C-alpha cells in the first residue's frame, strides 16, 4: 500500500509541476538528467533579493531530492526485506526504518550545486536557477553503515543482494 501511495503522490506532484506554467529550464537536458552515478534536479526561486532567490531555489531542490531519497530508501527497504523472510529480516527492517531519516539528512549534506543561472527580469526580480546533484555513492555509504551495524549473518551475500536491489531501485528513479 505504501508504494501505491508514494507513487500516487509523486505522480500528482510531478503533474502539478508540469502544468503550472510555460517555464523553460535554462540548462541543456543532458546536464540536468539523473544518471547511474548522480541524482540531479533543477529548481528555481524568484525574489527582488538575489540571495533570497538563490536560497529559495536551493531549498526547493533539497525538498525534491529529499522526496526522491525517501522513496528510494523505503522501496529498497521493502524489496530487501522481502528477499530475506526471517526473524533477522524483521530486525533489519525495524533498524532500517529508524535510520532512514538519518540517511536522508546525511546525504543531503553532500548535495552539490553544479550550476547556477541568474536571470534579472524586466520587473527587477531575480530568477535564480540551480542545478544540484547528489552522488549515488553517498547513499550507498549510508546503507552500508546500516548493514554493518545490523550484524547480520552471511553479510557478504546480503551486501551483494542489497547492491542489486539498490541498483534496481535507482534505475527506476531514472525513468
């Protein structure tokens, strides 16, 4: 049920964003699309004050990436836990659910502004566009920390399987 709710929420948010206006993104598509190594997003902010507009743009990007990360974390947890149906799996799932917010917060500190464009409109308002990215490796580091802390048996097998599940869920975000 969680997957359906999350998918519906993402669909509604994306649909509402797409229909709000005829805004054109000032970056080439190949630079802002997520890849196998990075999650990327483009956001913008508007204000008479350039600094305020930039903070708004970065905040909007953080919110969007946080949503993507939380979806990824939940999906990976569900998929990985379903692979290992056992009492150990329940312990892993509980521990993981407690740590998922921590993973999102830690990875957001690694968010990097790749490119910024400042457009001064005729009404003297700054329209700041930012292209931000988050490395896939930073998320995997958080997951590996949790796997190690869980002290699961046959850790190498679980890490390999976890990497497969994570890569599959990551690929879903790219489409």
